[in-house]
C-alpha cells in the first residue's frame, strides 16, 4: 500500500449491461407530445419496484477516469469517498446549483438507483467546493423513500434548494434546503407539486428576491393546479394556481426586473410581472404561443422511455441593450425525415412576440438525433446550448455531447463542438428504458457548468463538465491530475497544467504560476512545457505554518489573458502544508501482536496465512492477499469454510496517538455475503484500550446475483481517526465478522493496515536505526532500512532514522553502523 495514495483497486470489475437489450431500430413513429388531455399519459414517474437495501460499501468498485475530448474534461460525480465508480448502481436526470457568491461551490442532484435490477429511485446528490474538480457523494436525501425529478437552484445568498417528487400517496413535492454548499440538507418543506416539476428562484434585488417558483404537469399532481410560489424563502408554499394553457414539460425563468416566465408543451410562454409581489395573488399578464418548427418528442429513438428534451426558457440579465430579452430552446421533431433538431427563438419585446425558429445544430444529416437540448444565459448575455448528438453514428443512437454559443442574441451560433466521446445511451438502464428527461446547465461570464448523464463506464453515471466559452477567452486551463490539497513542507510540488487552444492560438511562454505563502504580494514563475497541451508548474517549497495561495494564467492571441480560477486573484487555489509520518504498519507477514476474540463462533474465526484458493460453489474468499506480500488475515483459511455464528473479532495492538496531529488509518478489506441477509463486516475504533468501540464502517454484500459481478473485491479505505474518537495513547481498531443466524456463506479478509500522521514540523528520530518506531533496532527494521538506502530521501520522515551517522546522506558507513546496532538492539 502506498501511504500517500488514498485508495487503489486491484481487481477487474464486470460492467453491468441489462440482459436482452439489443439496440432498438430507428423508426419514424417517434411520439410527439399529446394535444388531448386524455392522452397526456405517455410520461410520468411511477414506483414499480419496492425499496431494496443496497449499501454502497458492499458494491464492487471500478476506476472513475476523467473523460476528455478536445481539452474538455468530464468528471464523474456519483463516486465513492475514494473517487471510485460504484459498479451496479445508476444515476441519471441531473440538475445543478451554483453558489453565486462562490462559483467554486456547486451541488448536483440526480435520480439514484442503488441497483440497476430495480427501478426504485431516490434523491441522490453530490457537492464540490473546488469548482467541480472533485465531488463528494454522501448518499441520498430521505433514504428508503421513492424520489424522482430532481431540480436544484440557488438563491442570491448561496443557499441551495432541492425540489424532489414522490408518488408515495400521490404526486407530491418537497423542497429541501442546504446552507452549507450542499453538504447537508434540512428535513424539507411540503411544496404541493406534481410530475415533471421545475423551479426557479428570484436572485434580483427587487421585492421578489428569494421567491421560489415551481410548476408541474397538473394531470399528475396532489392538487388542482400546476403552479405554486414561496414568498418566505422556502419556509412555506402557497396553494396551487393555474397559468394560461397549463404548459408542462418545460422550465421557469426570472428576468432582471423580477418578471417570471413559464414555458412548456405547445411552446406556450406565459409571463407574470406581479409574481414577485408577495402582497398580490398570482396573476399572468401574458401568454404567447411560439413556433419552434416542430414538437416535443417523448418515448422514441435514443431515449425510448423518456422525453427527448424539455422546453427551456431563459432571460438576458446583462447591462446591454439586450437586457430583458427572452429566449426559448428545445429539441423538436421538425417536418420531414430529420428526427430531431435543436431549435431556438428569441423575444426582444418582453415575450409579446418571438422570432422565427433558428436551428442551432449545424450538421447536414437528416437522420441524426439532436436530443436533450439545454440552454442557459450568462450574466454578460452570451447564450450557451448543449445537446446529445448522434451525427457520428448514422442510423443509430450512439451519442456525443455537443456545444454551441451565441453572442448576438441567437441570430448566429458558433460552430458546433463535440465535448465528449461517443457513448451508447441504451445500456445501463435500471429496469426502465431511459436516461431521464433532462440535463441542466448554469452559465457565467467565462463559461458554463453542466451536469449530464452518460455511459462511459458501461452504466449510467452523472458527470460534471466545465465548458469554456471561446468567445470570452479562447483558451482553457485545466488540471488533468487535479490540484493538490496537501503539499509537503520543505519540498517543491509539481502541478500538471493543460492549456487548450480554441479558435485562437496560445501565446508562447505566457503560461504563469502566481503564488504567495504569507498573505503578501504574489510572486510568479513560468510554466515549463511537457509537450503538446501539457505544462508543468512547480510550487516552491513551503514551510510549516505557511498558507499557500496560488493561481494560473495564460494568454490567447486575440482575447488576452485568461486566469484560473477565473476570479483570481480575488479567488485562488489553496493547500495545506504537511507530510505523512508513519506511525505503524502491518502486512501480516510476521506476528505483531494482533489478537482474535470470538463469541459463539462455530467456524470462521480470524486466522493469519496465505489464502487457500477455494473452488467451493458459493464460496468467495480472497484468492491472494491484498498487497502481494503473501499473508493476510482471513475468516478460517480452509476449503469451503466460512463464518458460522459469531461474532469473531480481529483486534489490533494499542497505538499511542496522543502526540499526533491528524492521524489517518488505512486498511484493505474483503467481504462477501451470499444471501443478502445483512451479515456485516464491521470496522470499529476505540480510544480507551477496547472498553468502548465506535463504528467506522459497516460492509455488507448486496449483489443478488453473485455470478453477474466480480464479488468480494479487495477494497482499500482511508479514514481520519479524529473524525471518530479523541486522540489518546490507547487507540485500537478491530474488524468483526458474523453469521447470525447461521444461514449464509460469509468470507472476510483484512490486509495492509497502516497508521500515518499528517504532520508539519521538524521530524525527530528518537533512535537511529529504529525505522519502525518500536523502541528497538531489530529484524523488523531491515527491510525499511534497505528500501531507504536504495531509493529513499534521508530527509524524508520515513527514512530519517536510516541516516545512522546523521550526515544528511546515505553512505556505506550507515550500513556498517546499522549492523552494529542490530547486534546490540540499540543505536548509541
């Protein structure tokens, strides 16, 4: 186990593909939105399968690589705590919220299917505080409750709101609020609602600031009507009312003066200028029918169980003459053979009239599906549009993510650009045949933040992509290996930077790193070319107590200097200063004092050894240890033997952490439970010598078809110990396995246990030659001493005790002195 690697996976995973799903054949009988209310049944959210318990800890993992095309990088959002894909679940229909006070903070919600073998879905979510480079997926809101149609938005103060539908007892919506950037959510407020709802929040400085507006399909609703508003910041929602024509399958938008627009089927655009006033009843002053040259489509082609795109309305908030313009965009079925195009219309008179429809996609084909058309407008008036496009798969449905923008109110559109590789939307369906009904995007002056779904992993997952609008900078600065959150003291840190040219060229030698450590003036350093689009920035060595702040710039030949973060130097990247200092580690090749205690165990007590390959049907023990050293701990290392009864506990020796700063525990664990009855592998920690225990992790195997996936994988975990217990001199960890009642086949394994301290300061060596820190120089120190002298740094925390003569370098004299120390068990 590499102690600076939070998690790695050393097992192949099997991608889920629903059985019997062959590619559907394209036909011309794709369905349009019904005009007759009696026929408005083609699309609705219905719970068909019961809730199943599928804890993420028991599901296999696979890498979640960043997906790149043309310099645009898509980052998977629905990943585990270690950034890995969770194999066998599904996530689709995402919506995004961005904090207007800090654009680095975002949240994405989606329909979370814990297993593709069930269509039961919940309100999944993830959040980021670093501009979407990394995401945390804590789980679902209201676990065990059917929830769908997630819609997220933010108010002007940076609070997030998650509008979620259920049909438990009728079609009802709740709005959940987060005041910490999406990390946690409150218990939710009843918000009336119905199927396929949408919401918008007033972020203007007018009397409607903070108002929340929501609309839905009135034919599937808890109340008589399809619209509600909250005028108290989401604490309550008014009784349902109705807008002209009752449009649905569309969105809402608030204009710069607090005016409200509502769009939907038939391409109706309703407008209210008084919705913002909490003292007035809801009234709609205007209703306009817009031509987009076609109709909304559902249940066809690449998305046979859902919409092919909803109607998007947006309003210009810029300070230019275009302020207040209203725009409408949708993927529509035009006349003729072409199945679907992205069409756009604009209004320059406040929604009274709209222009003739304009096609956004620039392909010449007549058999391509341009579906899930999505629009947002930047504060500077730029209009962004994305969609999924099958132009590269004539006659088929394999889709790529495409982008175009307009800087002249939609009169003309930029050349279409593919942002992602191709993927098959017909795989990964969780007992239903769609990828959801929409994507969601929010624009700023530099670009757009998009949440979308794709099947790059062979299953449906949610991705985030930052789209740089070339008209505002042409160049894109990206970090394919991420931004370090921890940098060592006294050592420089290399950061890989990617600079992507757009329609203009990169000005040579202009890429620059700016940094400061003490809050003073920024210093600058040029980036070194690594070839192609890649460059290397080297952050100079910080000292303990420093607070590194840094940002980057590059110059385009026409648009000038681009910064990342875009608001730099007001907003910058930051890092902590420290190093990992080994406290203890055990690969179980020797006996270092672990003990086994069991209660009512019949078979399967923990024992140390080299795993025995077990060909028994239904038994899934490890075939080898985790780290390749040979031995690990196993639940009875024998043929066709598993845990029966119990529990049986594997207990560590006591570790003194009283003087540590921020210790972390790493371990690799294996668990298999064949019949899904909840028998767990528990990981617990104690800070009082084993008198009391705190649960760190409970692992259960929940795949109902063990032959369908690679089960019982080794999974490496890292936890911050102070998150669970106060640091003392009596810290212990234990691993418990059980089969009660005795009716299952349960197999467990533990390997590569390690504790490091994240420490910043002078690293002391209490005894030269004692690399294990156990107070003596013995055979346990030989391998570490050898590793340090072969390729280690004599100043590094792990190797400082291997510099026996304290010369600051490894030399032959150290070896002879180390041998003397071994013979005497101490070093002078």
